């Protein structure tokens, strides 16, 4: 009999789930049968949100969207109350929402630093802390925190994003130490994934096609990753087959970190 992952009894919340890695992850959970709850900043009438519904409804009718700013503790608490009222519990939290905030050490001002810390670091902590009671209901909750390959090595001009992402594996360890056994916490650190956010970075170069090709050449697999591949990792790590995984952040970068870049 083939190995299958069936999450039909699971409620999953995915932050930043209407595009990029978040959307790819939502698709994979819908395929696995989970009840998919997504939040992002855009209103439900927004074209991107409507496109999200259209995409997800190909795989499941159990899809729900809430407009939420994950940097706002009041809105996060309101989201927790909505989930508690409508679903009673949360089985999986995919703390994905984030954004590339790139500058240099010398040029980074306090406002940029604070914006980066609130979105790319603090929001993951507050989400986990707020959703923890809902995740404890089943005694088998899972939190997945999306970090980045920038947590382990970076390039010029990627401050302060790389600082926040480097802190997330430590947060994963702390959650795993303090919240297990009722909640497992694991991290995923994607490398270059073919998302709109990374395309914006390529477009910042004079020759975006060359920048993209040069980046691909640094990967032994000779391509970028896909959002659905990261989503597949999330589904696996939330399944019974990964029940012993806890406190670890998995670097998924197509082998780029294995190759000396000289």
C-alpha cells in the first residue's frame, strides 16, 4: 500500500497564505484534506484574495480567509477568538508571513529596523504565544516557523532581514523546549524559491534575467525551488511520519549551501 498523508481531521492556519510560499503551502494542505484557514493584510474583496479562493477551491471547499495584520497584537488576538468561536481548536500553525527588507548596515535606519523586527521576528513569537491554547486542545499541535537560508549565510545588502531570520531557529528551539509535548515546533529555512518577492529582487538589477540566471547557476540542482515544494515539506512535518521532529530548522536550498561559491 502506498504511503499517504491524510490531514482531513486537521485545522491549519497559514499566515501570509495568499501568495508565494504561503499559497503553495495552502494548496498542499488542501490536497491533504485539511481545513485551511489563511490570513493576510488584504481585504476579502481584493483581487488577490479572490484569486486565492479560486485556486484553493480546485482542491477543497474547506477554505477560510481572515484579514489580519500579523504585526498587530490586537488583530492577532481577534483572529484567535474567531478561530476559537468557529472551529474550537487549531491543530497546525504555519507562521509564514514575512517580507524581504533589505538594506546595508550603514544605511539601515531605526524605522526600517523596527519594521523588520516586528514583521520578520516578533510576529512569529506573538502568533505562537496567542495560538498556543488552541494548539494544545488536541495535545498534538504543530507549529512551523518559516525562516530563511539567510539565517545561516547571507550576502551584502540583506540587513536587517538576515538578523531576524537568524533569530528564528533559536525561537523554534525555545518553543520546542517549553511547549512540548502538547505542541511540536519545527522550522523551515527555504533558499531561493520562485516567488513574487524573489522576482522583485531580481528586478532590482539592471539585467533581471542575468541576475536570475546567475543565481540559478549557484545551485547544484540548476533551478529555483517552488512554493509547492516548501508546502510539501510543511505537510510532511505535520504528519504522523514526522512526529519525532522537534526543535530543528531544516535548510532547504537546492544544495546551494553545500557548494563553495568561489
